C-alpha cells in the first residue's frame, strides 16, 4: 500500500543529524512503497535542506528523489480543489497546501498511510472518507 510522505518525515530522513532520522529510515527501509511525494513537499523540503544543511545535502536529497524509487505525481486540478476543501475544513489547524496535498494524494492513491512527524495536525486531519490516518513512524 502506498505511503504518502510529508516534509517532516523526509527532512528527518535526509538530515542524518535529525533525532528522528533512524526511526524514519527504518520505516522506509521496511516498506515496499510506493513512496508518494507531493510537489509541494519537494519544494518545502528543498528550501529547508538548502537553508539548514546546505546545497550538498539539498542536492543529495533531490538526486535521491529523482532516482526512481520515489513517485512524484503531479497535482491535478481535482487534487488542488480537494486540497482547498481540506484547508477550508481544517482552517482552525492553520495548514497549508503542502499538508492538504497529502490528503488529496492519499485519496488518489487509496491509502491512509502517512510518513510524518507532524502528529499535531495529522491526529486531527482525516482521510476524505473520514477515517484517521495511519501515522508512521509510530509515536515512541
């Protein structure tokens, strides 16, 4: 079953100094995927790695993401509309399009599995069917 990847999980994965790097790496190594990465997540990840860790780490992550093991779907008009609905529904959570795109892509790929460290938002946000997401890695 597909695993939709959030910026926080990928940031930990690609930043070896992150406290959650090992936990996230175990999830990725044990999972058969596909690993779904929103274009909005790629943009956030790129910015954060470049500003926090430098261009070498940024380029290593982008090279890995473009290597074929990760699925990088485009956001269709219907996906963006669904993301808008999610932002509106959870406006009290102050989420942006990157987080909302995860809900839309989870719907498209028929999964409830998210790689994220953002439990604050994703304990509240539900799938389009109203079910809670399965958040990985599991809380310690």
